[in-house]
C-alpha cells in the first residue's frame, strides 16, 4: 500500500551531518519533516470521522510491520552508528507519542460521530400521531364499568366529584351519623393509618363524598362520587381489601322516595336492560328510610330455579344500597335542615361488573392476567 506518509525518504542524518549527534540539528531537521507529514495526515483523516479512517491512520504510522515508525526503526535506527542511536531513539519516541495521541483523538472523534449518528437514527418524533392496532392498551374493566355508571347518571344531570382515599374519622363516620360505638368502626373493618397519622383512615366507603360535596356546594345538587375504598378483608372470591364504589347524592327542595326509585330504575334499565326492580327495607345510619335494591335477574328473566347461577335461583339480584338522606347529615354538612330533601345511593363497582359479565372471582380484576383483561377491549 502506498501511503501519504512515507513518500520521499530523506537520507540518514549521519550521511549529511558533519556534527556529532549531541547537537542533533540533522535529526531535528529530519524529524521536522515527519512531524509535518504526520500533522497533515491527521488533518486529512479528520475529514472522514469514521472508525475505519482512524484505524487506517494508526496503521500507517504505528502499524507493527508497515507503519512509518517501524520503518524508521528498521531503516534509520538499526543501521545508525552507535553514537547516533540515543538521540535518534529519543526523537523517534517523540514522533511515536505524537502519532499515538493523534490516532487516539481520531478514534475518539469517530466514536462520537457514531454515537451521534445512532442517536439521530433512534430519535422519536413525539409529535407523530400514535399508531393504533396491535399492542394498544385498553381501560381496565373496573375503570370502564365505573365510567359507564357515571355516564348514565351524567345523562340525568349528575356531575362527577372525587374525595380523598385517606379520610378523617369525622367524614367517614361521624358526619354520616355513624356513632363511635358503631360496629362498622371496628378495627376488624377499618384500616386506620396508625399512630403516626392519628384520626386518619383509609375510607371504607365513598359516602364521605356526600358530606364533602354538601359542604362545598349548596343544593340543589346532583353528584356521583366514584372511587377506591378499603376494608380489612382477607382476599377470597368475593372479598378484597381494596375495591371500588360509586356514590350518588341528589338534594333539592322536594325530592321523594319516588324520585329515588325512578332514578335507580332508570339506571338498572340502561345498564342491565331489566325492567323490574324491587326495594327491600334496610338500615344505614345515614339514610332514613333505607333500602336495598334488587333487579330482576337478566340471565333467567326472573324465573329463578336452581339452574340460574347469576341470581342463585332467587330470580333477583341485589345491586345497591340507598335511602333518603338522614336529616342529621344536613346539619353535619352545614346546610339548613328542614329545607332540603334528598336521596343517596352507593354501589360496589366490582359487584356490578361481576353480575353484568358473569365473573366468578373478584380476584380476576386484580391479577393482571391479560387473557381475562383483553376480553374487555373494544
Ligand atoms: N356506604 C354504604 C356501604 O358502603 C353504601 C350505601 C348505602 C351508600 C346506602 C349510600 C346509601 O349512599 O344511601 O355499604
């Protein structure tokens, strides 16, 4: 290979120089030519910042067999008269070090250029629209069911509100007319947040949302409060220490139990497609009177019998608790009691989803099993 660096070799200095090597002018002159060629070669190589060009430069100067320095060693240093050897060796070392430094700089520049190129080719254009199709996620079935419930009430003029998951005992219990000795407050049910956060707990239901909304907003109001709730439960097919509820509250001047029934029957019709519902008397501290609502089983058409797994044979499915807002609640919420009438309801999202889709185990919602989750994709 003919190289840029080795053309026109000058004569050995001991042939041209009359002086002994101590003054070494002849060596300086000889080496100056090589230094200049080295610099020129480096700047030419810089124009192509590739690893191959840097490697070629290194080979040209420092290659073990053909490199300029090796050739100088063979043709200049080896045959030099002993008196010249030391000074000549030192001069060649300088040239070697310079060549090595320049080769390293070229290699570093090549690596940088390669990294820049890789970054440029891997750059994402985040302004491009996303591509739908395989790999696209989908809302979790619980969020989806929760949104569907909220949406049905939105059609009736209900707005959506949220409350904190970390609650005070006042909002979770007192303000809902649940006295200190009520069993629902038991540590067996309620997850208290411990000595570091006195008086705080994880809300056991979304009902505190009723009080928070009434404190913020004067009636007339219609609101749904979806969210997570927590109870000290051992996980099994129908229990989970964390689950979801949707709370509903309507307060106005003249709301009656008939409005409550009409509203919830509308919900059941839209969501389950059922036409018949029944209200069984029940008890909640924050409603009076209170009821539990059952819808006719949509799987067996209400016929019941041992064969129907959806309603376990009764022909009816319990879907929520409800009632007329207890007069005490207006007082806790700072609203004039006596003026307002309202109703409230609360439903478990998991339960509603399990009924609707025939899901047999609540844990499936939390397992992250894509075979289950993907069935709810649009
Ligand atoms: N908070 C009750 C629970 O978690 C559900 C409930 C019942 C909410 C009746 C209500 C209601 O608003 O009126 O079991």
